[in-house]
C-alpha cells in the first residue's frame, strides 16, 4: 500500500467508526475479495464505495432514530428470496381500456375507462369524460402523453378507473390519464423491519428507481422501505429505497446494527416459510395445472435440480437459459420431460456451471402450439446455489470483420 492510500484511509476511518488499524485491515480484505492490488487505482475506488455505503446505511438507521418509533419510512434488513424483472404495468391497463372502448364505446366512457378527445375548429382539443358518474368536458391545447389514435381516427385517453386500492385507501390518480408506461418490480423479501421479527414480506417498487434496484437474491442487505398497514408487504419509496441499499458484507462488524448471519440456513428457511410452494422437479407439470386458479402472487413454486445445460446468449428480452434435471429420478430416454427449462432474467447473477445444484423460485408457464402443449418451463425470479461446480460458459462477443481497411 502506498502513502497516498494510507492517508486516504486515515482520513476516512473516523467516518466508518473504525481505528486506522482496523480500517487498513478492512481495505486489504476488500482488495483480496476483488482480486485487486492495494496500489491500484481501482483499490481506492472500492474503498471509497465501501465508506459511502457505510454512511448511507447509517442515515437509513438514523432516519427513524434507530428504532421503529415514528416516521413512514422504516429500515429493512434481510434478503430477497425472489425479485422479478421490472414489468410495464401500464401496458396491460392501457390495453384493457382500449379493448373496453372497442367493445362498447359508450359504456367504456361512462365507466371511466377512457376519455375521448375531439379537435375543434381552433385546433384545440375537447376532452369528454365521466368522473364519479358526472359527465364533464374541458378544452385543452395539448393531449397527454398517453393519448392514442385508433384505426378509425378516434382519439382516446386511457384513464385510471380504479377508485380505491385493495387495501381500501383512496386512489389519488382516479380519473387521471394513465402514464404511457410505468415499470414495477415485485418480489418476496425475508427479514425484519426496524429490528422486528423476521418473516416473509411481499415487495413492490415502481418507476425508474425500481428498474435500477437489483440486489442479488439470498444476499443480506439493508434498505429503507414503507411497510403496509397489515404488515404483509413492504414498498419501495421514490429514490430513497434505491439510494439506501447497502450490502451486509460492507457493514462494519462493530456497528450497532450489525448482525452475525454467517450460520443462517437458507434452505431450511425456505422449508419453514414456503412449504406450500415446494414442488419436486418431476411434479412441475402437475403443479402448473393445479396452480392456475391461484392469485398471481401465490402461483410461484420452489424447486431444485442439477444444471445439465446452459445457454448464456441472452434472448430478445435478456433471459439466459438453464436446463435442470433431477438426478435421483429415473431417466426416461423416450420422453421429453426429463429436463426443465429455466428462463433466468439478466439481473440474476449466474456464477456457476454445469453440474451445480441449485434451487429456483419462479412461476411456471406452458406454450400451446398448434393444439399441442410444450413442456412446462419456469420463469425464474430467485436462485440459490446449493453446490457450485465450475463456472458458466461465457459467450464470446461477436466482432465483425473490417474488410475495408485498405
């Protein structure tokens, strides 16, 4: 370590509540974990990131006085069992509004699914809608971003028609134009809120911060969130949740909020908390049929298998493909159901190879082509490596030949 780095550590040690000696040891361990020389410029960047994350975590804890007293935002500690890829929730809502209008124009207008825009002689737009059963008109200069022109030339504006949420609270956006798009990330979180009892929570987070929020599943983290009134769910809050995300591995062991989780049994946690979702790999097809009538958030399964094939070339939506099999089950060489295809979204880390034993959490799906059902596949939202073997086969970047060099 050079003198410049020693000075850097001496200046920052006080901010992470460490002695210079302990801070130096922590710096060296960070370099070892990342296979970086202590004299490299990257080493300084890694150290500054560690200090910044530590200070962010302190702010999260301090925002509620280090306890559960007062404030809407609470401090969460735990890990994500599953975390789905962000989905555009407005796409479904907008299509529904459009379909309602095409099915019955007047009914869709009266029930508040859409507003209709008509251009007048002055180039202005006359907006017609029903709001709380009352017909209203308004003249505006510009249409909202979500306005859509139909094939017959009619201009409609899909509206938020939900008066109240399932929780009973009032929807403040009722009657307003639906956004052109709104991404939401959902998941399942196991942990505690403000040092409370550890349990499972449904997680939901929307807009751009949700897209950027992508902690690894089964990795202990801290972040700020808003719990639901019934204590069954937690929600991300604007950029606060994203900016407050800190890995437990980057937390000072001497800090007041540090918890030793080195002996935690992830597999037993899944058995204890998700027993109704545990499905042997050989019964995935049956489970797919049985769970079709369940609510979407209850439709996921937890299963395990051995990786027998991998395709790291991303599909059009960024998924990688892993095939898993049950080595303890009898192999049917005449059948096509011995391996199960798993679609792995790009935010989940694949740091293992063929032969590894893994647990996957996700929803099953099945395509019907020409009346014939394809084998059931799994859209993975969570992944835990039980036994790691090898490393993934990397995909070489395609380099086009430059034949015009002379």
